[in-house]
């Protein structure tokens, strides 16, 4: 595991937490979907740079 992998994992965790919190008040979107969307976005953004 390289430093970049650890950094990407940390960014994915932060984005997942933010996505879960934002998705709570939105109807039909639960915190799990928000967390998955946030983590997916961070992964996509991180891999696009590499």
C-alpha cells in the first residue's frame, strides 16, 4: 500500500461521511446511498488524477 492509496482512502472516508450527512434530509436518499455516492466521487476524482 502506497502513500497515495492511503491518501485516497482517507479522502474517500471523508467524502463518504459528508455524503451521508448531506443525504439525511433529502427524501428517498438515505445516508448509505449518500455515503456510497460520496466515496465513489472521491475515488473517481482521485483515480482521474493518477
